[in-house]
C-alpha cells in the first residue's frame, strides 16, 4: 500500500501516542511517523517471539547492534566507528542523563542553542543543572516561504551564534570559569538544520578553547535530505573526538521509539574507561526487541529508509505551496533533515498558547514553538511524517482556524 492511501480513520484506530493524546485532532505533534515500520523490523520481532527472547538483553544481541551501528555510520557517513565503543542505551534522553552524570562535573552548566528540542530545556533542570539558552541567529533572507524549496542554494534561515556560544562557555564550568556542556542537535530539531563541516569545525574550536564537552544528539541523522550531508561531529577532528559523547538511534528514522533502543558512540579511550565503570547499568537499559530492531533497521532496512526519506522530501517540498494557499503570511524554510516543519506564524498574532489554539480551533495537534525556548515564540513545529493527503488537510485546517472558520473534530468517517 502506498503511504498516500493511509487514512485518518485507520490511524485513529491504531491508537498511537501521537493520535490519541489530543482526541478528535489530527496528530502532528510528537515525532512519530504514520508509516509503520520496515518489513525487516516486523520479521525480526516475529523472531523474538519464535526464539522466546523475553529475558534480559543478551551480550550477543548487544554486540550485533554495535556492529550494525558501526557499519551504518561507516557506510553512510564515512566515519569508522569502533563497534566496541558503541553501547546500547534505552533511549537518547537516558543517554543524555548518563552524559550529564558521568561526563560533566556537578554544577557545570549546559549551553543550549535555541530553539531546541523541548526536553533539553526541562530534563537537565531535574538534575539541578542550569541551562544557558543561546538563541540562534535568524537570517530573514533565508526564511522566505516557497522560495528555493529544497534547492540547497538558499542561505539557511538559522545559524549558530558562535560569539554567544563562546561567551556562554567561558563561564559554564562548575566553578564559574570556562567549561560546561554544549548540547548539539544535528540534524537540529526543531529547525531542521544539518550543519556543515565548516560550522562544526568552528564549534569544535570554541569548545576546545574552553575545555568544554559536547553532547552530540544525532537521532535524526538518517533522515538527512538530498543535497545535504550529515557529518558526525565527533568525526571532524581529534579535538572533537576527545570532547564529545555522541548519542544516536535508529528510532526516529525507522520509526521504532517504543522499542527502546538507542546507541552511545564513544570516540576516545578515557570516555570508554569511564563507561566501563559507571555505565554498567545504563548500558543494559535497552531490551532485546530494540536491539533486534536496531540490527534490522541499520542493516536490512536501508531501501525502506530511502523510500521513506524520498516521500518525506516530497511532503517537505509540497508544504510551501500549501502554506501559500492557506496561511500566506507564514514564514517557512524547508528543513535540510528531519520530518519536522518549523513555521513562523507570528504575523497572525494568535496568542500565547498555540497548542490550545490549534487543538481547539483547527483540531490539529502541533507543538507550540515557545516550548522550544524563547527564540521559538510565535512558531509552530509541525510533524510532516504523515501521508501527503493528510498533510494537505492539516494545513487547510490550520488556515481555517486562523481565518476563524469552524472546523469539526476528526473521528469516524473523517478520512
Ligand atoms: C532531537 C531528539 N532527541 C531525542 C529525542 C528523544 O529520543 P528518545 O525517545 O530516544 O529519548 C527526540 C525525539 O523526538 C528528538 O527529536
């Protein structure tokens, strides 16, 4: 079945998190896709049952997962990862908590370019960590609507404020001096940037100058669109390898976040040594279903990924036309990676709570950009990992809500 044929009713009936959290709405908020999973992943879960692999995660599966991850990184990004330096972890956020606990000093601050993935703003605070938000620089010229969709030739709408990052790291250490942890999200949720090698090199120079560390979240890397290339941050030079812990997962791009398996990739001996003493519990937090799915994804589902990525790219390139028709004052630049659209609706003056506005009036659930930091106020994050006919309905509904036209909830018969 083509993704185009998946209906709203069938998605409601499946009852996923994205489609049930806000009843009566089209789910376009949390990062799940509506396309199911690759056949190899389904097949491996049947194996799980046939082999009764319901016990604790096995060393053999952990090793298979590490090999498959290393092979994928080598084949896809040209970074030769030592499989022995790949550890399982249940999910990327658990990996981040491990990085905070084991690789930074208590009291070291997090330097976070914003807009940022929402939990990066809230979770570290639970560990008593201060977050220094560094708003990204906005290039108005690169932020046109339909202009240059996917051409790769347009100036990016957002770029790192290197000077501000430099300043923030100069006082982010535990003692108030240089240090701290820079949170790098590449591809960047929610803005969709895929950073160039030049940008990453500049970042590594600044981080190294302050003796700081980097948590590099590359969960969206397999969904990097044509004309852009994902460069693993730790691969760019020795300094970056020495100051970085990379955490990634197949779970976004192959659509398996509920199977709970991510990967920590180490890139220096010292961090591996720390992990061998401190990571013994966290390193066992992924379970057999996720480990099996990681192998099936990275090793056996690359065609599925290519097809799905091409479909998402088509959605991405359809969005400017849809916005022009239904929300002509929206400002949007197509993402370079991820299936997330980051749309500036500030011209419409829709109030302080865009989630409630669109849930109540459009019957579409989106993420209010303000949850991604002050720099995101007035924006929405829209999940495009849905069939194109549904994406069309979503934008039509958003436009109707802004125009004040009543919109009915979705449910029986709305497909
Ligand atoms: C950038 C980023 N990091 C981490 C996560 C969460 O991943 P996990 O479920 O593996 O913790 C997400 C989920 O959408 C994400 O977009």
